[in-house]
C-alpha cells in the first residue's frame, strides 16, 4: 500500500486540447494561454501548485504547441516544468499514459487547464493518504444533470458510478461534478495506454466493474468551468463587477 501514498509533489496539467468550444478565441491561441484579469489560465494553475509546495509539473501540449512551449520555457515558474508533446491528441487517459516517463512510478495529481477551483490541495492529499485507494477524484457537490454527467458516491465517499445527463439520482447516494482534479496511483495508471482514450472509460468504469477502491473528495469551495466562450465571458464579467477574485484560485 505504501506505493499509493502521495508524497513526491508531482502534478500534471492536461492542456493539449483544441479548445474548439472557445470559438474564435482559440483560433490562434491555445486555450491555456487565454488571458484572464492579467493572467493566463495556465499561470493560475502554476502559481497555485507552487504555493502548495509542488516541485514538478508535467504539462501535455498538442494544439499550437509551439506557442505553449515558447511561453512555458520563457518564464521561471519556481517549479520544474516538463513538457509532454503529443503528436496526436491522446485524451485524458492516453495523455497521462504518454507522460508516464516523468512520474518516476510515483502517485501523482492531475488537473485540467480549463477550470478554476480553490480546492485545498493539501487537504485533498491528506484525504487520499488517509484512505490509500487506487485513485481519488475531487468533485464539486451538485445535482445538475442538465449540463453534466455526475459522479455518484456513497456515505463512505466510495465511487459507485456515473449519472448520465437528465437522469435521477438514486436515493441514499450523493453526486457531484468531476472537477478534473484527481490523484492517481501507479496501479490506476496501469489501466491506461498511450493511445487516444478517456480516463473515465479506460480506468474508472473498469475499476467499478472490478469493485476497486476509488474515493471521492467533495470540494469545500468554488469550482468554475471556463471551457466554453460563454462560460469564459461570464467569468470575466463577474471579475469586472467585483463578484469574483481571481487570486482566490491561486
């Protein structure tokens, strides 16, 4: 079980996507470099990871990767940056498997570049280390099946399934939106291959079939999806009105 402990402060930011839902904003600019109140999206994550004590950050890149490479290598982030350059887009599962060389067979954390979340990463790590499952998912408590497929879990915070859009949550269970933050042990990553695949189908759904221990960590804070043009503009508007402080997410 010792190999399931998160101890080496290694994180991966999934940042390779095309950003098509951002429409014209990403025609000549990769989504992680989109500006937000004087910062780029990727800045917010890197500043947070540094503040919370991370030492190495792997970032996968594909779409407009030259721009990503130039930006990331021209700044001193205070953490070791490793770029995993994908010749083809490998998805949330394949991208992690392709970057395995950077993980040193350690338990790691991954997150998505296009969300904002003021999760306490140290609380998240402590939760994982107190249970030592194969993986731990951070979720934002919600019953909104209109816009999202939800993560379903029980009173012991054990993953029990996924709730499709517009479905009804079974009685006695809890639900939430997957924030993109997850802690993955080497065992969990062994289900992934460096080919185009989703981690939900390649690992989590298989883990459910095998009744493997997967824990769910409810986030006590704010989570914001900025993955579409409309959501991005909504966040900018809230910042202008003083309803949202971007530094809360760093």
